[in-house]
């Protein structure tokens, strides 16, 4: 079945450093979504990408969808303590709602 | 709007016991799903439903049953709990259609001893 892997599994950064998480799917995706889960919380939707090579920005967050629609990345510029949490990508195939989540990257930001 | 409501928040079961995790949404979402979250494994899909009366299996359905008698409710039943089912369970819903974002409940932390 479809598998979605994320690297790294954990990342510790100093506040102000940049952070990137990478997402790789074993199959071609129709869309990819990104979620953030704060410690003790539930995943919250951040953004969706649907086009090959698409790039979207949300303030300090930049999301990319690969040309082959099998990989994606999330880059955070100048991390802040509010960025702490686990970031998940989730890939969809076909026209339905079903999503396969990646393994997640846990980000810790130290002052 | 309450969004997606899950009960209970915490539950401890003994091996072999059965129980139902409740999930209700008030957003008139057609699509509902159950995920389990385990360290290092992300969120894995257990079962999902695209509308009342329609359910289907996800990637880890064994040991779980679901039904969808109404649009609002999507309960998850553990038939005979096992320690391997110790996990955090999330219910999520969305509008029908590709790319609709999932709205998650606050989760149920289940421990099976």
C-alpha cells in the first residue's frame, strides 16, 4: 500500500535558526496537505498543495510540492518557540478524501 | 460550533474488554474517519466513511468495527481489547471531495493492560 515517510523524525534548533522537514511518498499524489500538532493537542490543518512544482507561503512557512508529485517539503525561516510541535504531511490519491499521513517531524525550539 | 467531539478523553481497559469510542461532528461533513497515533508511526487510518450507511477499511482495521447510521456520528468499537491497541485515537471529518481539510477531535488516550 501507499507509504509516506518524513525526515527527520526529530529536530532540535535554536530559536532563530531555520528548519526543514521532507516528505516522500511511494506513489504519485493528487494532493498533499500539511498539519501541525502542538504537544498534547490534535493535528490542525495548515495548507494544501495540488499542482506539480507548487510553492506556497504562510508568513515564515514555505511549502513545496515536487515536480513528480511524490515529495514535498516544509521550511520554516527563523524559528520561534511558537513553532514547537509535530509537523505531518498527508498525501491523497484519486478524487476522494482519504489521506495517508507521514510519520511526522517533531520540532523543538530552544531559547 | 463544537466541531468534532470525542468521548471519553481517557480510558483504561483490561485485555478482552470491549468498548466504544464516540465521535460526533456538527459541521454536516460527509466524510469521517478514525486514526490511531503511535510514537514514530504517524497517524494510521483505521476506518472511514463517505456518508451515512457507507464505511470502508483503512490500513489498520483489524480489531475495530465502525458504523455510520447518521451523518453526525461515527463510533469506533473495540471488540476485544488487546495491549497492542494502546494508543491515542483521533476522529476527523471533512467535507466531501478531494483536498478538503480534515477537522480533528481532541483525541482519546486508550490504555489496555
